[in-house]
């Protein structure tokens, strides 16, 4: 029985990948040094693989993104980047002024670059991208390394043309153009000695698979030794999948439970390898290897040849727990990051092949998960289990709340506000770092934060905003900030994961029951409110986002965890109210992205996600509850959003405002206040008053004036003050102009 692993994080133990990229971009290292550095990192990765597993990818270390690699290899290089001139063009496509669009990779927090088709189609292939890396692996003696590339179907399904996903007809037509080039790329790799080629086809698990096209593509590639990797869910066309003329197929048996039923029902062809994704590649917990061995034995009844594998690429796990020194021992013991997953696979195989010496070790992994769960907190469990329907409902309906709130707040038409954060400057980051590292005493740190808050309150008053914020200066990350203050969370020191390019984040780990030992935000918010007559928004991160941007605990439903977090947030809401806060915003940017890949699972997800938000936001009727979402496609989920029962929502609309307005027309029951982001904070460009007015006018065509707020589309923390000030001035003037036009009419 062989072991295949893939997706080892690109970052490297010391985040060398990030450093190298950023040094290259800023001109601190030459192209030659950059390439050398990448080769060294790739060699380190290959050695890690080779120490544990039999088969692993070569050239997996993309210099930015694997989708971009394939786009370049097959020559899908939009006109504006022509002529293609190696690395400089590559990075122009990735992060230049008119870079390719970036969007979420399936249900992960990674963002890929969207391949862009344009007419007339002119493909200028650059096949060396894979070839050089494969040859390097071979030259270094890694003969079991297989080239690894995204499959043609996934590539096409995730492509866009003129900003829209390809239609089935376009996928077919472009597939025809893609095939001969794709064949050549593979052929060259085979000629160079590749015994097998790993083809990633996660799009096979998406809804509405184009099965005949998939059949056609793979029959056209049948002369090559391909190993198909599917993951993140079960494949809905199993009988047709296993007929494809490939040497092996990977199935996810962790996220794709239905794969197990399919194999039991239809069997598995004798002439193919079943690459059994049994070790969870998405979460950070060690497996019960006794149970895993049983699972594999069950699969052996149907499949003659089995390779062991992780359920999905290991890319979105931290690299190793070996460097974590601050995680409590009982939690640490139960963790398994990417490298540890490789060791688990090896141990599992040894156990399956009857090696006596590993028995005790494997049985210990089962024992780990017996007995009392970690971080048990009886009062929290009690609170969750005694929740009843009324805990999810605000007693006073919106129509009445809105009256109370307008008396309480006395806001003008088209109130102006921001989403929460203001620029996080270098000095601020240095301040937080010093505090974190213990070189700045808490009292001094807090005094500095207060100074910043006072400044930003004065700043907003001078600008003339209507609802103010405290600026979020004490927060580095909107999830980690709360995770650090809640029980049941472990925070890693080095658990960085790539978000895109060289950008990294650290997801907290939920290991136990979540509860709030003491107020988390009241001090700063109440201080901010004490400085002004205008309302200051209390800023909280919502339960669904905290959950979705953390690693979920083992053996507990997401619904349960979401309610625990929601209760902690609800307590915070109550404390903010008691401190005199009249407006509270509960951010849920990850509300949409947490939705399962298959639409048939949406109603269940949104059922508890909506309830979790409602539980968290069960405020007094006169408290105005805001929510904020961004980066989402709202169109398909407007009714779920409405059910969240907030009073006001701010959403990103600068990119999708046209369609969104149409959507509201099709949802006539919409009665909540809404701030359509009037400009894109992701761009350094300063929006003109006219462009902002245009967004306000578009919104006025779809919704009554009394529902409309005016705000940027997200927090301002990544912008500079020089950009923020003129942008907000224009925004406030545009709101004023809209008010005047209403007065003129009446
Ligand atoms: N309140 C947060 C901020 O302003 C919201 C961030 C987000 O939506 N991602 O930074
Ligand atoms: Zn946002």
C-alpha cells in the first residue's frame, strides 16, 4: 500500500516563501536569487515529503497561485499583459495595476486568480512552468515526485469571461481550444520522465457537473498516466467518474461521506488505484487511527489497489505544531498540522500492514479521543441546551423598533458612517507588537490606544459623519481579537496560512466550549462614546464569522459551537447597552462563504447561521443593530440575510451594484435599512463625489430613501490617511447633495 500526499503549505517553516516574494517584489533580491531561493524551498519541501510518503508532487511550489500557473502554461494571457515576458509578466497578472480578478477557492479562505478568456482567442503557451520544476525535482533525486497541475475541467469551471463564469457552451468551446495545449504540456512532462501526473479536479464535486464534457476531456487524455484528485466534497456522478480512463482517483472520505456510500453501492474498478483520502486535510486534529484503519479495511472490500492520502490538499493547515510552545499540553497533544498529517499517514499504513511495534502508538491515538472532551464548561452547555425558540427572536418587530430607534438616535436622511476600522499605520503595529512581546507595559499601551481613539473621534466629528466608530486600533484581526478573549480557543504563534500571494493569516483553534470570562470591547467603546454626543457604534464580530474563520472543534456540531459563540457575543451586546451604547454592529463577512459547496445543503446551513446571528443580536428594541458583509455574492441569499433580523446592514456593492439593485426589486418584502458601499476601499483611488452620487442614485431607484445609508464598502484599515480623508469628504458631500435633492422635491 502506497502513500500519496499533496498540498504541503508553500510558506515554509520560517515563512521563507513570503519573505522571498516580498523581497523580490521590492527589488531587494534579483531574479536569479529569487529563483534559487524558491528552488531551495522546493527542495526542502520535497525532502519533507520523501521522509514520510511514497508519492508526492513536484513543482507544487507555485510562485503565486496554481491557477495562474496553468493559465500561463496554456497561454491564456489577456491582451493587456502581452507580450509575455517571464516573471515580470507573471507578477503583473498576479498583482499589477490591472491584475486578474481574485476570488475564494472553493470553501477555503484561500483566494485564487481567475483565468480570463477573451475574444479573439489567442493562446500563447509557456509550458516550461511545469517542466523546469519537474526537472529540478528529478535532478535532486526525487524520482517519486509527480508533476501536479489543475485539471482542465476545474480550470474551465473557475474561469471567467467579461466578469462572468463561463456558460456550459463556452466551457465546451474553450475546452476544445484548451485540450491540444493541455495535451502538449502533459506530453512534455511524460517525455521528461514523469511516471504519473497528478491532476487536481476539485470542481468535480460542484453542483451541476458537465459529465459528458468531463468524459470527453479525459478520453482525449487517455494515453497519459493520470491520477485524478477530487476533494472538498463527494462527487455526484460516481459511476461515470470511475469509468474515466485514468490510473487512479482520489476521493475525499472526510468531507465527502457520500463517496463511501457510492463505493459500497457501485464498487471500484480493479484496474484503478483508489486514492483514499481518509486523513482530514482540512482540520487540525489528530485522527483516531484505529477508526481510520477500520475505514480503510472497509474500502478494501471494494478496491483492490489502495493508496492512502489526506482527504484534501494540506495547503490550508499550518506547517507543523512542533514550533508551538504556548498551546496548553492537552490541546497540543491532539493537534496535527500538515507535517504531522504525513506522519499519521505513515503510521496508519504501518498499522494496517500489521507492524507490531506501532500498535501501542496507534491505540494511543484512539485513547486520545475517549473520555471527557477538552475545555468542557458545564454552564455553557447548560445555556445552549436550554435555548428555546424565543431566544432567537427579538421581541419587538422591526416596524416598531425602527420608530423607537429613530427617536433615540435622531439621524438625518442618508446617514453617513464607516465600517469600523481606520488606517492601521506602522507606528500602531509597532505599538501592538511591543505590547504583545511584553516590552510595553499594559497601562502605557492602553493610554496610547485611548489617544488614538480620541483622535479618531475628533476626526470624524470634524468631517461630519453621523454615526461614529472607535477605529479598532486595538485589534490586529477581527477574529483573533475575540478568540484571544474567549475561553475555548487556542491561538498559535506560528500557525500562518496563505490567504493569497504572500498574504498570510492565523486561524484560531476552537478546542473547547466557548464562553466569555469578561467583557471584551466595552472599555474602548464606552471611552469613545464618552467623548462625543454623536452615537458611537459598538463593533463586534459575529458568531458565524468567528466560527468560519477558525478551526472547528472535533466531535461537536458547528451549530452548537455557533450558538456558544453567539451567547458570548450576546453578553457583550448587553454590556455595551448597559454602558450607554445605542448602535451595535455585528460583522458577518464570512456569512455567505461558510455555505456548503452543494446547494442542497444550504437550507440547513443557513438555518443555524441565521439563528446564531439572531441569538447574538437579541438586543433591546431601541438598540440599533447593524451587520456588515463583504466579498459575497448576495444575490442568491437575500432572503436568508433578511431573516437575520438586523436593523441596518452595510454591504459591499461597488463591484456588483447593478445586479444587486435588480435583486432588491425582486425581493419586495425588503424593509431594512441598508448601506450600499458607495466606493471600493480595496483601491487606493479616491472616489469622486459624482461617482458616489451615482451609487446613491442607483440605490434610490431600487429602495425608498428612508432605508438608505451612505458608507464605504468595508473597513479602512488597509488604506492610508491621505486616501481616507478626501474619500470620506466626497462621501459626506454626496450624502448632503442627496438630502438637498429630496428637500428640493418636497
Ligand atoms: N469592522 C471591520 C473593519 O472595519 C470589518 C472588516 C471586514 O468586513 N472584513 O475592519
Ligand atoms: Zn467588509
